[in-house]
């Protein structure tokens, strides 16, 4: 089988699995109220449908690199698809809240291995100078699935049954498994050494307590002792993890990879990019439905231009990346993010929705400018054998960034909303609405902060460090930058 054929087969297989995983996350939110009525569950019980999955992800994402190196990437990816698909079936068959939560935890086991292992396989299959094309492929599920999830979830819940929000994963999972069996080949990877049990426990527990702390802080407030206890535990556990992984011979997470300037900077850029993106994605539905009175389905339609613009921009950037290099593209992306954050301050309750949709489309352009360059450049100097470990760390950063971005904007929105409503006459609806609009303005400014941090970090990027991923590897050196040394 020629290399050209194989790399695209790997890409298609991973995209199928990624669509299943992302669609599952975005489609579930629409059905939470229905699940609560179905099982007569209190909000605290219902929250475990989300939290159980998140904790399971946190445990298995850090260990996915070692598992793939030990048992083989193909076998691990197969197992992840099978576990996720079977768990989806069990979720759809659930007859009690306990069964649903248990099945969601099992889903997280598959999901925690699926994305890091699939990403590592894809980046190994594509030569370094073609990984921008791989990024364009990955942009399809990353943009399309969140766009379709809420719409599809609403249709299934309203016209079929809540069980179909899980059953819909079965044909996609079966197709991904078929591609894996027929077309993917096992990869030879480095010997990972003995399983680092303390590292596994510290990584899983530290990441889980951090994500739960951020999530609960955004929901119930930062004054809760439970929130601070969770965050304090995460600091201690992650501190212990860092010490353990830097001193053990065969670490669960090879933190020494962060010493590579581009890989370390790329993870910080991912933090800024994902924090800004998910912060806005969290705010927009709340704004449209609570302040503008837009229906959930029309909310999805209003947000659709953002996904379309992001997908279109990514396809253009993937072709331009090899000539332009990552630095200018990343700076441009954060500058556009900065501009749109400012423009969002100008819109109000009378702004036409088509104008708001146009702003969101510009936000999509910013994300399209960032996604491929950040992902491609981050792995530029990572060798094939280290790809599994690197992908695990990259996805840990993504999970933390998603939780952090959502927690920050939710907190800012809540604080400003409470302050604004306390300073106006509650019997005057117009004054209350203006106070709420001001709160959303302040929350949208969070994306500006992430954008400024992103620009500062992007100035540290050198195109020469990412020379292996460019069309002309020595282009950066000809611009006056030193060429990178061999890894």
C-alpha cells in the first residue's frame, strides 16, 4: 500500500472516531432536562452524567501514550473505539440513573484513549511537511460536530427518543472499527518501560480534581469549601506528578518533551486558543436564549456561520502554512480574535442577529487561522516514537483549557450579573436587561485577554524551529533565523 493512500485512510478512520466522540459531547447537553425527567433525577445526580465522563477522560488521557506504546497503536485505537461504541449502546439502554452514569464513565475510558492515540497515528502517517493537511482534515469534525450536535440532539429528543442521542454513535463507531481492522497497520513504537503506577494515579487524580474544581467553581461559586479543597488537592497531586515524572526512569508522561521550545510554547498557545474559543461557545447560546429570546434550534443556526467560516479558513491556511510559516498565521489569528472581542462590546439587544452571526463568522476565521498552525508547529520537532507521549500531553492541555475557558467566563458573567442587577431597580425591565447586557460585554472581554496572551506567546515562535513542517525547510533560515538542530 502506497504511503499516499495509507495516510488518508488513517485520516478518514480518525475523523470518523472523532466525529463520534465530539458529537456525543455536544449532543448530550440538549437532552439533560429530558434525562432528569425520565429518571426523576435531581440536578446534583444529573451532573454526574457529565462529571463521571469528564473524570474518566482525565484518568485515561495521560496514560494513553504509554498504553499505545506498550500494546500497539492500532490495538489501542481499536479497543478505544469498541469501548466507546459499546458504552454508547449501554447508555441508550440505561434503565436507571446509576446505569447511565456507569456507562458514561465507561465511555470516558474509550474517549480518553481514542483522541490522543488517533492523533498520534495520524501525525506519524503524514510526513512532517504535510501535517498541515492533516490539520485541515481534523478541522472537519472539530467544526462540523459542534455545529450539528445541538440541532441533531433537539430533533432526536423531540421527534424520536433521548436514547437515540447515544444509539446514533453505533453506526459511526462500527464504520470506524471496520476501517481500523481493514486498513490500519500496527506501528512499531519505543519500549515504554514498566507501567508507572504512581504516575498513573497522580496524573489521573490530579487532572480529575482540577477539572472538577474548575467546573464546580463556575457552577456553584468560588466561595464553596468543596471547590477550594478540590483545587488544593489538584495542586498537590500535580506537583507530586511533576516530581515523579522528572525523576522516574520510565514516566507515564514524559514532561521532558516540554523542554523543546516549540512544543512547550505550542501547548501554551493551545491553552489560549482553546480557552478563548470555548469561552465564547459557552457564552453565545446563553446570550441568545436568555437575553434575545432565541430558540435553541435558531441559536444553532445563528452559530452556523462561525463553523462554516472556521472550516473554510482552515482549508486555506493548510495550503498556505508551508509558505508562510506558523508565526505570522498564529499572530494574525489572535489579532482577529482581539478585534472581534472588541466588536462584541459594541453589539446590544437591538443589534440584528445577522450582524451578530457575522461577528461569529469572524470569530470562526480567527480559530481557522490558529488551529492548523498551532497543532502542526507544536509537533514539528517531535520524533515518531515520542508522538504518543506528546499527543497525550497535548490533549491534557486541551482538556484543561476547555475547563479553564468555560470556568473563567462563567465566573465573570455571574459576578458582573449579580453586581449589575444589585445596582438597578428590579421593577424596571429595561434597566435589568441593560445590566445583563453589560455583564455579557464583560464576559466576552475574557477572549480579549486570552488573545493578548496568545500574541505575546506567539512572538516566541520561530519559523526555523518548525522548518520540518514547511514546504521549503530552509525558508526560515533564509529570512535570517538560524536553522534548527536535528532532533
